[in-house]
């Protein structure tokens, strides 16, 4: 299964991506997590810590600077440049290089290329996308199994979510809308009014997630019993069962 997580910057994509990846890993799924954000922090949500996450983000720069050997395929990228995170998740930074070598199998690869080329037989590939809809609009029809669109109850976030859903539907991707940081019924109503017709999974506001973000920790390692984390764990279990 190939899953991508999309939405406006700050909507909670990385929290969703890291938590779901670990929940699926705990279920026995082999999970490859691609950090495609321009500010790659997926490693933190996966429980690797700030220092290890920063080292992971520096792998692509080390390639460019000649400090690491290049590899010919995207599968080799996962093997050579990926890092093992908690619960059996393999994470790799998918950001684009500043000066890609012509024809190089690892330097010039884009997020959409990675997502298209990585095999899913026996594993789940999960991509934490950059903010907005850019990657979705560049993907080919049918190349993604599921798009998780994360949206907060704000006008800007809802508009980005609307465009992300439209891009996904146009490419025949299955869509789940994740209504994140919901505190009251009016929050959910604002989202449902615009995104009617799509399944909406509610993720309530959760102080443990806020604290984890402030302290640079994985929410699963802070407190998995809160309402927001319970909703994400339930979703991760559901996706693992369907994979």
C-alpha cells in the first residue's frame, strides 16, 4: 500500500505520518516512511530525537558534497540512506538536491519519483508530503492507494484541503479527510461543509500532542491515551488491517 499525507503547513501532517507509521509497524507491517517536507522533521515524530533527525536530513547534502557514495536506484536509496526508527519503521529523507547530478539514481530523484518507483509488495510506503498540493498534482493517476488529507478548522487550512482532495480525486486516489485539532462541534461543521461527500476521521485536540511537539518528542512516547492519539492509533490499526 502507498499512502501519502497532505495538507497545509502546520496542519499536523508530520504528527499523523509518524504516528500512523509506528502503529502500522507495531502491527507487524514493514513500513518505509518518506520525509518529503522541506523542513524534514518526521524523525522526531517517529521517536528518533532531534539530533538523529538532523543527521538523517543531512544525508542528501553529504551526497551532494561528495562525502557519501551514490547509488543507482531508489530501492538502494532506502537501503543505503534510510535509518531504522522505532517499531520497525525505515525512514528516508526524500528532499530534492540543490545540484543534482545528471542521470544519478539518488541525487536527482524527486518525491514523486520515489513514490512511483518504490515497490509495495510486502510493505507499506508512507510519504509525509511538503505543504500544499504540489506533489499530488505531479503524480500519475492510480499511483497512490490512499491520500490522508489533514485539515484544521481554519479558512486557509480548509482551502488547501479542498484543493488536495480535488487533486487526489482527479487522479483516482482514495481519500480520507482527517479533521485535526477538533475542539467543538462547530470546528467539525466548518470542515464538513466544504468537504462533504468524503469520509472524515475526527482527531480531537490533545494536550499530549501539543506537549510532544513543544519538547521535540514522539506523541506515542509522551502519552498515547489522549483523545487525539487514540484516534490516530485506531486509524493506524485500521490501515494496517487493510494493507
